[in-house]
C-alpha cells in the first residue's frame, strides 16, 4: 500500500470545516465542486499520491449518475468514504492508493446549500466546476453557486480567512467567471489551457494542484516543511542517493523515479525539493534564480547540489554541515521569522549564495563543527536555527519585533551576518552569567541570561562538541571553522557580526 490518509471523525453536530484543526498548521483543505466523477477521481488521486495529509472534501452536484465505484462507504452518517484506485507505476508494476475523504452527494440545490455551508469556514482551496446539473446546469457562473463562492472568498473573518478558488471548468469563460467573483483578485486562479480531456486529464489535474499550491504558498506564507520535517526527510537519504541530478540520461531518470529519488510534481531531485519547501520558495523561481538547470537539464555540479549531499544525510561520511548549508539554515530562519511583505533581507541571502554557486569548497568541505553523529548534528542545526530566529527580531517593545538584518556575506573564508543589535547590550547580558558552559546528556546547562543569550551559548556549545572520532585533521574539540560574535565597527549603531569562519 503506497499511501493511506485518515481524518478525525466528526460528530453529527460538528461542522466538517473544523476537522483536524489541531494539525491544520501543516495541512490544507481541498473542497472539490465537480459533477463528473472521472474528473473528481483523478483530482483526488493526484492529491493522495502527493503523500500529504491534506483534508479532501468532494461536493457532488449530480442527480443522475450512480454512486462512484471508487468510493467505499465507511461511515455514511458522517459522509466519510474510502477512496481507492489501482495505478501503473513507472516500472510497469501495479500499486494501489487509498485514503479517506468527505463525500457529499448534492441531489438538489437545497442539499448543495446545506453541505456547502457545513464545510465553509472561508479557508482552504476551492476547486470549482461551473456547469452543474443540480444547480441549473448554467453555462456561466451565476445564481446560488456564485453567491456561495463569493461568500467563501469575501465574507470570512478579517485576518483569519485563507481562501483560494481555482476554476476547473472547461466550458466556461474563465475571465468572465473570475470577474464575477471578484475583479482582479489574486486569490482566484483560472486558465483556459486546462481541457480535462481524456488525453490531458492527468496532466491538467497535476497542473491545477501545482498551481494552487504555488499561489497558496505565495499568498499565505506558511512553510511546507518545518526544520524538523526537513531534517527527517534528509536523514532518510545518504550521500550516494543525492547523486541524482543526471536527468539528461533517460535510464538514470527512470532509476531515480523507481527509487523515489525524484520529485515528479516539480520535476527535480527529491532533496532539492525538500530544500525549496523548507525555504518556502516558489520552486520555479528558485531554480531560475540560482541557475540550477538549462531549458531541460539540471546542473549536478553546482554548489547547491554538493551542499545537499551533507545537509543532514545519514551515512558515515556526513560529519557536519558546510558554510553554504549554514547559510541556507540561517536564511530559512529569517524567512520563517517574517511574513513575505515584511522581508527585505531575502535579497542579501540570495546575493551571497549566487556569489558562490561554483564554489564547491564552501558547499561541501568547509565545515562549521567538529565531526558529529547525526543525532548530535541535528541538535546543532536546531540550535543554529533557534539562535538566528532570536537574533533577527528586535526584543524592544516599541520597535514591534522589527527586522534587524543588515548584511550577509559568504566567501571562501566564511559566512558573516550583520545584525542591528547593540554590542554593549548583548555583552552586558552574556558576561555576568556565564563563566563556562558544560555539556550533559540533556544539553548545555542553562544560565541566568536572557532568551537570546541562552540561544547563543547553546549553539556555541553544540558547535564545539565532537562525538564522532575521525582520524584526520578534523578537530576533536573546537570548530572546524570558529563561531564568533563581534562588534561590526567602532560604533554601537553598526551592530553585531555573527560569524562562521574567519573574517570575510
């Protein structure tokens, strides 16, 4: 069995829209309004195949067809059904996929109103067909359907609604339908290129889902992967499995896909997809920004490709992370600290990384800690991420958590991040409370400093800790490249330099 999804069962009085609210921070809700069973089947299949625990709801406005044969009743009183489909894999084997969905058969307009209101909390992605039998079979968006989708998108609680509509009709005028809902609203996706014909159904459904996720990511700015999720994904790979960039070789590409080392949806090496999701970046823009492929083929010799081989992979050759990997973790901490409209420092990280796209040394061999086993290395990375998250935001109340990032530099000598923090203020918090930091099995002992200073000392402690012996010039104690914090100049308003490596 490739994949199985379950959702919390609902009580009769509990709206479907509240299902799984405790875990909705990493899931989305898809509401499919579609009267053609074969089309809904392909959409649901593609959603489940992605392996995400998203909530799937199907409103079926059809009073003529029989019960879809790919749904198995699980709890009809709760509208809970099991979806099932067999499919042929790339290596000509047959596998099956299943998952639970909420299915509402709208036999008439009254049913549609009742069920739509039940699932609508003004959040999620609404996949909207137009010409629906039980809603008048109208060839344009009008009537009760228009009223309900406008309510979904426009009438939600201020600041709490995260709605998106994608028009998936092949017969309607997309421009007119979009304008009827809300003229010029970027939360409405439409494309006349999707015909959903037999020949293009699979491709069209994949593109619909991909485009919805891209716009959702852009609008609502939530990371697809947390740090913990990213590290779990990377720890399932070894360095050899990350030699999977040769998509110019058809035989190699088949092997990657067979071994699940290729992101089919984004058409890229799987670990590159992990990084992009962790950074919460548009995947097409990321590849273009960092020149990772020509029109068709990937550049397997790039610094980013080399960096990913030791970015939390699980084999014996992974001893630490590189300067470039540290840059990505620091950038992710920055991107996760501020909403998109408030981030001005992305350009600083982008410029620093682009300056080193051919420098394999800082991507693979310039390490920031002594040799560490993977569990310890994960704690070091976590400490780095948490320290940087604390340093980027002002703790001064009147500054309203302002962005303190001033500059980023990366080169052969090291990584340097300039932060607008008063050096004297940080020094005064650090010096009285710490004479030494001792490591125990529970991690560094806590002192009496503030939250920021504690995060700094936690990372400093981990970054100098070795629990993996490597008989070479790698240190047994002390960083491969030193970590330090120093004043950025003679004046306090120059701020601090957070430095990994030597003076850049």
